[in-house]
């Protein structure tokens, strides 16, 4: 698989900085941070990591580097402890055996915290995105001091368990955190000024972003296959979130608001949403609207159970919702033309035995004979925390890869 980032080549060759960490030792014991690498060196490492190992000639060709330059880069990465030589291997790209460079994947770890009302869930991953550490902690209130104190405690516990945490990401809905009161989003829990204090306290970079962005980062690598460089993600829930990737880069927009498709029209004669849009995606397919439209239902599971028992109203309401998600997917396919579409959140529950309605909706606006790959994925709360950790990994490695 090709690397998720494009690299500048020999126009930026000055000032290697592989030996000195760019983050000070953490008072909580997270340890020295990720070494400060020149952008070209970081690009070389990223390609080696995401491809599961490459030869020097393959990296040099991908980045447009001379043999001498690549030799120097490999030497600096080895000195930083980030790669090692893995022996000779037959390479399809050249038809000849070549000396392989492999990434050390157990040297650094990345911590992700998923914020929900009443509970924080943490996952620590290594450089292969494998969960190696996890925690859950009930919390009485969603307050920056509570979240910060818990992160500090977890960083100390992670160090005691042998992890070397290089970055932290705190994720949750920027619109409204799961189970929280209206208006309580991620920025209320982890405002920018507080995150700056956390970085000084923890001694590592700290990011706070919407959980859909985290999930999109997690899904784009290493899960995009060879030759794929774009995808769209739709997460169904109380609200409907979208993640978009083009050229292996997450599209966030000029103001961080790209992918706001919740109120695109998907039905001509549908219900109105609270904003007054008739037949919009939120009104047709959000779990809130589905539950509100079925008398005495409390949850989506209630509606699904009643549909399974043959209740006509529940069956028709779920069919409408599946059709609406399909129409939205069709519009995104027309707009982005992605290699694949990922449906997650409550989508597996909604689409189970109702994929024909989704397909019908998609085909009503998307008429290309062969649609892209469409995947339905199931995520629990640990997986959301794992996605947050994946975002920390993505941001840390991409920061100096320009």
C-alpha cells in the first residue's frame, strides 16, 4: 500500500534533527517524545511503516531521492532507533532481491480517550494500530479538570506498564457528546487553552477532535488497499457524521466543517427536521427521528424489535431510513467518486435485512453500473477510543511530513 502522505523531495534537505526529541520529558512519566525528524526523513519512515517494510531503492524512487541521500536518511533513522535492516527479500518492483528496511513498531505508543457523558474510555496502541492497553473510568461530570486529571493518571499508569506514549488525542462529538446535555460538545470539555496547558503538563502533543475525524483517520490507513486513495465514511446515530478522504488526506475544509450532509434532502415528501428542512437526511435517517416517529419507542433497538415482530409502522419507518442513507451515499459518490464507502455507528443495526432499501436509494441518484466497495463496520466504545489513539498516531507522524 502506498503511503498516506505526499512528500517534498530534495528541495528540503537541510537540518536533520533525528537525535533530539522535540518534546521534553513528561512530568507524568510519558518519556521523551517522538524524535524531531526532517520532513523528508519523516516521509521515508512513514512509507516504510505503512508498507510493512521497503527497500532503500523503493523509498528513494517514491520520494525522488538520490541513492546517497537515501543512505543518509536510512542511517539517521537507524540512529534514532526507528528502523532496522530486515535481510534480503525478492522485490516485485525490481525483480531482484533487495535489503529491506523495517520499522520498529514497539518503540512508541499513542493514547486515545473517547469522551462520553458518565464515562471516559482509553486505548493505547503501538505503531501498527494494535491495542496494547485499555482503561475505562466512570466520571461524575464532564469538566476539563476531570478529563485532564484522568489523562494524567492514565499516562502515569501507561508508563508503569511499560508504554512510551508519544502523543494523546481526546475525541468526542463536537456537536454534542454522547449522553450529554444539549450544547455540551468536545470544545467544552477540551478547549484549546486547556489543551495547551495539558501539553506543558504531559510533555507530549495533545489533540482534541471530533470522533468522526478520528474514525476517518483510523479507517484510511492501513485499511485503504493498494491503489485506493479516497473514501467516504457515514456514521449513523443521534446525529449523522461524515468523514471524507481524497488523495489519502482527510478533507476538513477551510473552517473545519467539511462533510456536513445531515440536512441534504433525501425524500420529497418526508418529515420536517427541527431546522425546518423537509425530507432531509436527519429527519429521515437519524436514530432520534426514527425513534420519535414510532409511538412509545425509546431506542432504535425498540423499533428494530417491533419491526422483527411484524409491526408495520416500525418496518416502514426503518425502510425509509435505510433508503435515506442510500440516497445520501449516492450523492457523496457523485461528488467525491471514492474508492470505498464505510457505513458505521448504528448503520449495521439499521441495514440488517434492509440493504435493498439502501441500494434502491443509492441507485436513485447514482447510476454508474459498478458502485465502489461498501463496507459496514461495527464499533464499540473501545473501538472509538482506539480510533482516537489512531488519530494521535496519524497527527504525530504527519506533523512533519510535508
